[in-house]
C-alpha cells in the first residue's frame, strides 16, 4: 500500500513541541518584561493642570519638600498641597501670570486643583510614609530620604516616576536597608551621600530594624533558646 504521508511528517510532533516551547518562552518573557513596572511605570510623566516646576521650587529656590507635602512625617500619605499653600507665595509673586490661571480659579471658586498622581502603590499594599521618615532612637535614629524613591526631584522641571515601586524593588531595600539609610536631618537633602563613618553606623542600625520583607528575621532565636516573632516582618508587614 502506498504511503499517504511523506517520511518527514513523522517529525511533525517533535517540531510542534519545539515550536510550542519557543512560543511559550517568548510569551512569558514578553509579559515579564513589557508588563513589568520597570517598563510600564518608570518614566510615567502625566501632563498636570499647572506646569509646576520642581526644578525651580526645590532646586533653584531650595524649598523644603515638607513645605508642600506637609504630612510626610506625620501620616501614611505625604499629602498634596492645597491651593492655599500655593497662594502663600503667589498672592504676591507672579500673581497675574497666565500660567497660574488654574490656580487663581481654584482659589476663587474654592475647588481643588486636579493634580494627577504619579507615584501610586496598589490598594492591597500598605505603605506608610511616616514609618520611613524616622525610626530608631537617640543616636541610632535614621530615615529613608525622599530621593531614594522619588529620585532627584530638584532636577525635574516635570516630575516623572524613576523607580518601579514593585514588590521586588521594595524587598531589595527591606532586606538590606543600610545603603539607603541617612540621618533624619538629611531626609529632603538631594544628592546627599554618607561618609565611611555613617555607612558603618547605618549597617549597625539596619541590624535592629527587622523591616517588613526580611523573611530571614521572621523568627529570631534568643540566647536562651526561645524564638521571637516580629509581626511587622513578612507578608503581613505590607499586606494587611
């Protein structure tokens, strides 16, 4: 009986399997890369209702971040400045500038300026700004600077997101916070770098922090053989 299919058709299952694996790998890589916050979030720069320049205010004028973001050390949210904060200066400075018409209308009508939020974590992730702005006591008090998460704001005419703010990115810091620690008085200081003495001190401070995400410190053995469990460590530190 004559053969219906050619001999090479015997290899069809093998080629099909190889093609499936290649396509599946390409699909997984594509989702991993193009759907990653490094690709979808970093660089996000929405157009704001007012062309507010952090380069001018935080950079050239050296305004402290906390003048506008007043709650960053006192609560979970840094806060968006109300129009009154803007008018403290602009009721006298550039009070008739066309670029500030939206701000003047907001002040006159009593309606908030519709600023577009740039840095946002998922609702299922709990983040408290105040917890990062100061921890420890006495000489061992330290903080995470604004620059660590938000970048060199003082150089941005238009603010953009510079870090992915992903779970893996947060865990990198939570597992080894020492490189990102700085003195509390340097929280808002852009371009700050610690000297060798501070780096040694930061390493010692980091040992006692037990930050969320450091799974190696969920249960710590004491000298008497008992174990201590830290509630702020692990999944429940951020997912509550």
